C-alpha cells in the first residue's frame, strides 16, 4: 500500500481548525491575529503547576527563535512544529515519501503528516526532559497535596503537552484566519520582548552592571571611573557597555531590510487583456529567513541528545554545565551567541565563572568555523527544501502564473516557457539568498545584539516583521481590488 493509502485516513481524522469558506476581510484577519497574540502572552505567563525551581530549561540558548518561556505552558514553544517540519522536509526532499506538492491532494496529505509529526514531537520533546531529570517535580507541592512525586511529574508532562498542542492550533488559526503565520508571530513576540528588556532592564548582570542599555549607560556616567580610555577600557565599553550590541542591532536591521527589498523582477503581461502588465519579484531572500530556524533547531536537537546522555553519566559526546556544553563534540556544534563565545579572553571569563577549564584558542576557532558551516551551508540547503515544499519552486510558481492568465512577454503562453524563465532565477537566488542569510546570522551572532534575543533572533524578527508588513499591504490591496485574489490563489 502507498503512503497515501496507509496514513491518509489517519491524517484526515486529526482535529483541525476549520478554514474560512470564502474571503476573510482584512479587519477580521487582524483581530484574529491580535487575539492569538494576546493569548500567547497570557499562556507564557501561566506556570507549570508542581514544577520545581531547580529545573533546567533545555531550550535556554534557543528561546529567541523557539519562542515560549521556561517553566510555563509555553515550555516547548514552536520547537515541535519546527522539528516536525525538518523531518518531513528531509523525507520529502530525499523522495523517501513521494509527494507532488503542486497537487492539492498531496499538499493536504503533507499538511496532515506534518500535524501528526508535531503531535509526536510534542511527546518526544517532553518525555526526555522528564526522564533526564531536567523537569523536576516540587516535593513541597507533592507533600501539600498528599501525593507522590510521580503524580506531580505526570501532571507536569500533561501540562507541557497541552501547551504544545495549544501552540499548534494557535499557529493554525493564524495561518487560516489571520495574517502571516503563527510561528512567525510568536518569534516576533519573543524577540520584541527580549529587545525591550535589553533596553530598560535595571536588574544587575554577573559583573554588577544593569542589564538594560539605558540604565547601564546611566550607571556608567554616574560612575565615571569606569570610563577608562585604554584598550581594556574601550573593550569594556564596547562589549560590557553594550555599544557593540547596539551597533550590531542597527546594522542587522538595515541589512535585512535592504536584503528583503532587493529583488529581480520578471515582467508579466495578461494574455487576454491588452495593456495589463505586472511583475513577479524574485527576492534575494526568496526563501525568507525561516529556514535558518531549521538549522538552529537541528543543532538544538543534537544538544538535547548530548545533555540527556551527560545526565546519565555518558560523556563521550561532551560534558555540560547546566545547559552549556563545555567540551567534546557538543561544544563544537553548539551555536555562537555572543562575543563571550569566541573572543578568547571573554571565553576564559565565562568558563571561570562556571568553574571549569576554558578551551584552547584553536578549539575556539574550530567552534566558530563549524558554526559558520552550519549556518551558511545549512541555510542554502534548507532554503531549497523550504522553497520546494511550500510551493515556491519554479514549477509550482509557473503553474500559478499560468492559471492566473499571465504570461512572460516574448514567450509562448505555456507552462514550459514560463518554467524555463523561472528556472533561470529561482534556484540560484534561493541558494545565494540562503547562504547570505546564514552569513548575516553568523555576523550578528559573533557581535551580539541588545537583550538576549541573539543575532539569530534579531534577524528572524526583522525579516518576519518586514514580511508581515508586506502581507498587510497585500491584504489591503486585495480589499481594494478583489480581482487580485485570483492571482494570489484566494477566493473571489
């Protein structure tokens, strides 16, 4: 039996959010998007009942783009959705599962398989955290209720799974009834909160300075003896004073906006209406920056495996201090997040605070090289998978243009001619754009950014916000000109 015949009936029985039967007005989409965003912020402030304060967050280093919050119903964040997407894209891309994603029936099957895998991943990402001793039950709560620690552990597992399912359906609501995607919305919400906190947080950091940029500068001005104009003083102001982080944040914002606006425009004309012309934009960041989440998610899953083994005393992949890898393979494949991960003096300072020996300079260099390879090469590979599985490839795009009645001037009106032109640009731009986004992520991660969002989180947030702006502009345009919905595949 084929994949469709075997699992298709099961996927059809999975609960889902009913999509709209016709066109959804812009204001309705906006209200649904805002409602889901408010619900997300509310849920990320609901703590897991019975969870001990001694628990460890496996996703601490990845919170900026996994969204969610430690110790709350949003513990898993978008991790299960991203991991399921990676697995399914690899299976489809390698033709292990043969699906024609230009066929609506296969698209529906793909979405059903993805939802099923997300539900599986919710369980698979929660159980190891409990078995590994990272999500600990509170003995005081168990004693107060007169139940065993095992009962509290079961309650924690159920709550985490419920939170994962809620994220799944909230994402589906935004995709069908709102603007953009829930995954993108949650990332922007998380990163925005981190950046705002990075500006105004008065809490002291490890060296006693306020965390936020504004209170930090006020503190430094009030304590002028800290403003030394020596090499060490300048490095202190750049790194600890937050000047480099501010410069990097502004630079990445401008570079992403520039990259998102850079495009090749392929001219189009309508076959039946003389004078009706248009352009199909092939952006430099054609696959968006979301494939970079897949790269970091792949690293995160490797790290989880290493942490679970280390918790059991198996250290051949490396040892961990909390959620930070300190040696072995896990150290080399861990992401770079700030200058404290690659400048030797700052690395030594971080490791001294943990009470462990710092890696040698050549090991730090190898760590940077491996992370750069993950980001640049992985970004290009996952960009290709993303384009093909989301219907943005040359073949699928050509079909959409043909169905809309448009054609490329100077070519015969058939799918083959359109696909030939699209094939000249889309595959190349996809690879170049994926590698370029990976390079931007590397630069932002090396230099650091405001707050705990990290370079990756900032890059994602700016790009998603830019795309959201374009989606809103597109929705408003279709409200004004309903005939445009046909080209974008919407209802009349």
